[in-house]
C-alpha cells in the first residue's frame, strides 16, 4: 500500500507548500514517517486493555526482546520483525485468545447465550475498533467475520472466536 501523498511507507513524502497567517509561503519537506511496531510494553498494555479483567498479559512471555537504540525501545528504524518475533506474536495471540474466550460472554456482552451474530458484531465492530485504534474498514470487518465463520463450520463458538481474535492480534493494523 501507499502512505499519504502516494509515497511508499517509510519514505519521505513530497515537499508541501505552506502559507502562514500573513500570506507568506515556504516549502516544507517533511522527513520520512516509517511504520512503527508496538513495543513489547505497548503490546502488553494494549492487550490488557482489549481484554480487561482477564489479565492476558501474564501469558505473553513469548515475545522476543525489543531492539533498543539510544535507550529507546520504540525506534521504528530498529523495530523489524524477524522470524522469531513473528513466532512470538503467533504464540502470544494463541495464549491471549485462550484466556480471553474463557470470559467471552462478558467481553462480548452477549449475555448467557453466545450466539454467532453477537460474537460476529463484537469481533468485527468492537474488538477491531479498539485493536486497530481506528474504525475498521468494511473489508477488515469482512475478513474477521470470514475467519470466524470458516472456523465455525467445524468448531464451537469459543474456538471460532479464538481464531478471529488471533487474526486481529497478528494483523499489521494492530501491531503497527
């Protein structure tokens, strides 16, 4: 995909002409705006917020340590995702989803009956909105519901919800 202004993510956007309140103009050349992955600290806190009351952060020990540059662990230039990190996110998503579904009725506010419609709305509308930190697109919602429904063909509601939660927790929309 392309970033704002048609530039590739991580590359410098084109110069922009700016007019101040006095009518004077100048050309501003913003620097690159690379995608920045959540640090492990941010990941743990965000997961804890997404599944409040379930304490899933206690099971996220599988994440590889953050790369640190000049004492900062959130520098986009060094926060690459290598195979070990990707496997850590997979394991963390599996662990977190296993804990979250134990309290799924409360999290999804479905009452005692965990029906498919209620769970689909929770996953596609509520969880994705909070996880992506912005409203999800129609395509993103469809993808989440499609994973849930495909899993539902052979699994119960909790295991199907786990699959969709794992999708969200490993998505670029969540991690970056």
